C-alpha cells in the first residue's frame, strides 16, 4: 500500500453501533466515506437508518430519543451555514452543532432550564429552534423555526445551546393562548430564580406581545411577584447588615405644599431615601423614566439623598447594596440639613 492509496471508509455497522454518532448530517456521513446513494439505501423503508429531518440521518431503526431529536433539530437548522458544521460533544454522548447561530428556544428550552411547569421533552411534538431572520430554512417534522433579527448569546444546558430563560419564555408565550399556563410560566420564571421580571417584560415587549390581554394580566402578576421578592430582600439587607431601621413604605410631602412621591424606605434623621426601581421596559418607558428623574431631582434639591436599587442588584450583590446605603447614611453628617418634609404612611 502506498501513501497514495485511499483509506477505506469506516464500515457502516461501525457508525450505527457508536452511541456518540447516532445522529449525523449527510455531510458528516460523507466525511466518513458514506456516499449519498449508500445513505439513501440505508434509509430505505425497513432499513437500519432513517431520515429524521432533511439532511439529517438517525443511525438506528427505532424511535429517536429526545436527545437525538434535539440534536437533529440543531443540525438541521445549522446545516445550511456551510458544509460539515463542526460538532461538539453533548451530554450522554450526543453531538450538538458548535454554531452560535442556532439554539433551542420556547417550551423545550424552558424544560432544559429546569422549569417544572413545562411539558417533558418526550411529550413535545416539535422543538423551537432560534435562527437569524434572513436564514432560508423552513419548519418541518420536529423542527419549528423561530426567526429573530438579533440572536441572544446561548447558554449551554446539558450540552445543548439554549436561549436564555427570558427569551425562551417570550418565544413560548408567543405560541400560547391559555392565560393560566402563561401566568404559571411567568411565575415560575421569577420564583425559580431563572430571570428577573424586567428581563421577561423586555423580551415580551420586543416580541410585541404586550398587546395581548392574557399576557398583560400575567405581566401584572409577574411584576407584583417580583416586587414582593425584592422587598423581602430589602428587609433582609437592613436586618443582616446592621443598617439603622428606616420607616417603610411612606409618602413625602412638603408642609402645606405638594406631594413629593412615595418611597420604599426613608431614614428621616439622615434624609436618605431608598426606592426600589422595579420599572419594566414598555412602550411608555421614556415617560416613566422622566417621571423618576423629576422626582429624584426634586428630592435632591431639598437636600434628600436618593438611593435607587434594582431587584437584580438585591439578588446578586446584597452586601454591596448595603454598603451603598451605609455610605449614604454616613455622608449625611457632611451635608447641609435637608428641608423639613412630612413623612406619611402609604
């Protein structure tokens, strides 16, 4: 045998018997020496292989597993990006495309993220796969194509590229009309710590779903849930980090003058106000932002320091936020006395 003698192709039974290669594209098969005609012969009715999706072959005759269907959907969506899309090892020995321009989204992605209120993967007839808007590819079989003008950065879950939870939730909600299911998914997203309410509403707004009544109702419940959790963390921050006890949930008003606004916490002796910034991105966000800014400027002209804290900061960096509040309280000794204001229960 000389160095010019072509290598023999890998035997077909070798491909079928290897767990890591039970789903392959026709391009990958060709790299193993399997011609198109040989692949078609293997996929004949009653044959040892089957075409699971266009250009994607399942290398055994039985029903595909959920893992095989997931990887087949990703391979199908990625195959037109170029011949021989590279693969990376997945959990349990599967192969997922190493292409950043395809990812699982919708209900399947939520299940992979660990949601308990979504159907198990075997019960889903199709998996949503997110692709760039200009891709020329259509939904077929167990692959449902979802197009987007801007792809998020995927997360790797069990070796599968998956859309972030907030984006996957918005894509799932786009296909749902049951108000109870939508509310249940949104509630779990927040209670389970998968994402913040603002992130969910931002994705719903970008998907133009906030005009649907059942989605709006679920969003109101979601925001209330998120605020309640943020308030609990705020109480814990004051208690655990030894901050002076403020007066909680109050309104400020100038004596005989106008209403200044509501606050989540206020330290009268130090003239420090704290406000939870639980705004969610919506169509009227600019107007709401201006209202927040006017309120803050008015209070600060009166000598009141305003500290804005977001629910995400309370979740991710509680100690740091406690330090911010403590610094504001300590700095009050170096400021001119604040104007006298009335502190009223909300």
